[in-house]
C-alpha cells in the first residue's frame, strides 16, 4: 500500500493491499477499497463508497456524493463499484436513495471522462460509457452495452444486453438487447452485428435476431401485434425469449422502429 502524505485518508477507511493513492486525494471514513487499486490525484471518495479490486480512478473524479434528488433525506446508502472498473477523469458517481439504497457499477466497466451516473443506477458488466454520457436516476443497463459520447439517458430507462447507442443520443425510451439505436427521436438502426460477432455469436444466431427485429421494428406492426407474430412464427431460442421478456417488462415503452432518413 502506498498513500501519498499529501492526501487525506481517514484512519477508519478500509484500504486493501497494494492500493496506491496519489497526492491531494480525499478518502472519507466509510469507504472500502479492494486490493491493487490505483487512485489518482485530486480524487474525492465520499462516505458510502465501495470499490472492488484492480480498479483505477483517474484524477478529478468524485465518488459517492449524495444524490441530486430533492427527495433524498440523508438516508444511508451506497455506491458500489466492482472489480476491474476504470473511472476516467472528472466522473461524478452518486450513491443511492431509499428507492434501492445503492448505485451499482459492475465489473469490467469503463467510464470515460466526464461521465455522470446518478442515484440508484445499475450499470452492467463490460459496459463502455463514452465521454460526457449522462445518466439520470434509476437507469439500468445490461451487459456489454456501449453508450456513445454525449448521450443523455432519461430516468428509469432500461437498456438491454449487447446494445449500442449512437453518440449524442437522447434516450427517452427503453432499448432492447442486441440492437443499435440512433437518430432523433431515438429509433432502431439495425442489430449490433459487429459487436455480436466479436462476442462469439454465430451467423445463425445473428440472422435469427435480425428476423425478430424485422418484425418488431421494420414491418410497421404495433408492439402488441409484433410480439404475437414473433411468438407464433419465430422458433424459440434464448435470444427470442430474452427479447420478448424485455419487451413485456418495459415500463416506459420501447424506442421507435426503423425510420428512413430522407436525403
């Protein structure tokens, strides 16, 4: 463990073996940091923050600050950051409220510079949030999600596994798994075929997913009609069941279908 004498670390903070804390960083009392983490200079880690092992926090980030929610009444809550997470410069990550009592950023996720994650968000494993992404409260993302730079996500939105959101998007509706989403208003822009191939999906699986979304987003059916057709005409599979479960559980409704851009 190497803690700069120019940093202020509360003696009751739990700091794991091999942790490096650079100068001018503040770590408050109710903080736990796992083994082999690197904490850059001018970082503030506030009460209620839990960081797993092998994570890196870059200069200027503020972790575990209270929610920007006027309903917050000082309740004890957490910011949980998993293992192998990279938090780049000047990210702001708030802890939870009494709704869930924690904000959770799971393993192997990269938050690029100036990302904001609000209270009670759940960020899945292997996510990439590109520079200046802003998440309102209660947002949930699945695994292997990529959010393009300067995207803003409305509160309570859910984003499914393996999806990719174009840079500068305003995400007001839920985004189902395996897709690309772009344009304004946000709409279906095809399936994330390159990302799926990189993660080991076969051509057969990719074509199967494409058949499902062609019915849901391209043929002009409303969501209820599309779901009924998918259930009766598309062979059962793990991917089909995952998509249908996501659609059936949506609270905000899903994004729009394919929109042709006029030249």
